[in-house]
C-alpha cells in the first residue's frame, strides 16, 4: 500500500523468450537525452561475459516487469549475458525459501530492508564492497543515507555494504491545484512556518486548507504515519529518527510525541480540515484529495506520496490541473537541511558470479536509470543522470527533490516490527485524531512494542 506509486502509461514492448531476446526500446546513439557514452564504456569493459547466464528475482510484475526488462535488455545487449528476470506474488517468502534451499537467484531485488537484514545475518548476501558504497555516497543525493540503508551485519557479525538502491519512491509532497492558488492569490510556501501561515490565511478567507483522510479498510490509519515520519525529520535529527525506528528511544519519548503533535496541528484543527476533525479517520485516503478539484474547492492542500495522483479525476493533468511542492522544513531548524521521506527497492547479490558483479556495475551507469526514467514511474537519486530524460515534468520535479535532498530516510513504519508499524502505530493514530492526547497514544504504542516476544 505505502510503497505503491504513480502508475504511468502502458507500453508496447516486444518480448520474445525473456529479456535476452528483447529489442532495445531506444536505439543506442539516437536520442540525445541519454548518456550513450556510459553504455558504450560499460559495453567495452564487459565484453568477456558473453554466454553467461544471470537470474534476477524481485517484486516487479505487470507493467513494472515490462519496464525493468526494457532496462535489462541493455545489460544483455552490452555484455552478451542471458539475464532473465522473474517474480512471484509471494516473492518475500520465495526468496527466503530459495536462499535456505541453496538455490537462490544471482540477483535479489527487495523493497524491504528488514528482509535484507535477515538474509545478510544468515550469510545469504554477498558484500558489494567499499568501492561501491563510496560510489553511492558520492553520486546519489543524500548519498550517505542511501549507503546506510544498505549496510547490515553479516553472518560474522561485521557490518558491510550489501544492497544497492535502484528505483526510489518519494513521500514528502503537498498537492494543490495551481488555478485555485492563482485565483486566491496564494503562493507556494518555502518554509513550514509559511505553510502554517498559508493555512491560517485560507481559513481567514473563508476556505478550508487541508483534505486529510486516514481510511484504508483494515489498514486504516497508515496515512497518518507518513505525516508523523515527515514531522520527525523536520523537528529531529536523522540520528534520532533512526533510534526511534530501532526502539533505541521509546515511542513516548518527547521527540516522538512532539512529532505526533505537529501532525495534530493540522489534523486536529477543526478549521483546518475538510469535513472537520471527525471526518479525518472515516474518509478513505483514496477519496480525500478529490476535494481539491471541487468548485469551489473543499480544500487547497493535501499531503501524500507521489502515487496519490492515480486517484485524481482522470481528466486532470499533472503539472497544470494539479501540482505538488516539497513539504517544507522549519526555517527555525536550518541544521536539519532538506530531508526526504520515501521508500524504494534495493538490489543484492544472493548468488555471486562475474555477471552478477557486472550487473551491479551496470546500475552505476546513467543509461541504466535513464531508460526507465524516459518511460514512466521511475525516480532516482543518481545525480549523474540527465533530468531531461524523465518522461514528464512532474517526474523530473520529483527527481530534482531526490537529488537535492540532504537526508533520505526510509518509511519508519515499514522498518518497524509488523505488529507496530502495520498495527499499533496505525490504530494509535486513529485514537489520536479521535481525541486521545499524543503522550497517551505514544505510551500505548510503546507498551505494544514492549510486549513483543
């Protein structure tokens, strides 16, 4: 749910017998948006791999599988390797079964750092080396953050770099309708203080600033966790965020309670939310942004990840009828920089081979990113890509947010134990908007965490 993002336009791609036989989507050398030199240099350096096989296994199915295969085709064409990708509905369980049985794929693509932590601890992952870790640090926006995300203790207890980030997801966004702003004379706020002033101005003008909906069936409450996580990154250091995720500081620590209360300044303000506070928990998150498009608008602002545009009215065009801006930081806390909340997939070697090592090297080329960027639904923090390769302006703008970030942090609730991040945290946020105070709610969540066996 939280890791699904904006679905792009379906593509017609010729596939015959796997990626090894797939035509290249963009003929090398013919489109100036792409860094073809990176492709030719990689090809020249890996000509000795012809005839080798490479198996890749991951979460991408449907259109994403087609898109990834269009990238893999360039690796195959450059190296002569027969790289083949597969997936499964239960890929998380399958990768555990395959590694334990001694028959893993060469490459595992996994969006759950917790699962990778377990695989590394059992000795099922091959370290990618300091050189690759340093490359990510130097070439990715918020590079150290991405390195840290791939660092886990191995079977020997020593921490090493095991997972390369590829295909990021972005959450720290606020959505709005430019025409509504223009008619009312509002400007996109640059700081959190300005965002609060804008919210107050909308109320003063007789409008309602925010649409917030936490409903999601059995997962009701999860949108509030994104709010709290974003507020943690805007009020506390990244190190405090990390300690919270690991339960090294308690959920009812003042730092966490304060972040919940920052969320409450928006969600528990009767004048701030469409339908009043009582509607926040009951409104389905998929329906909550629709008030942006009513005439007159039921709200002017909506905080949600990039995927939410999939639920906008189908006739609304991104960039014109709807747009977004980075959820700003507090001017009073310049030391926190420009943090970004998100998620993404990590690529690890589960069965080492020269072709597997070469695939990791391939991911360091701009072309490995630009091929997917130019089609749909792909974001990268890689600063070496040509931003003009993005399929549209909204994706380009989101890519710029990622490359200019000073800190990136993975969605906290996805890193916590399931009964907390996908349980007590969700229900606690419903209790909070329902009237309980933040300290009590946070203490209840901590009790649930303490009760885990």
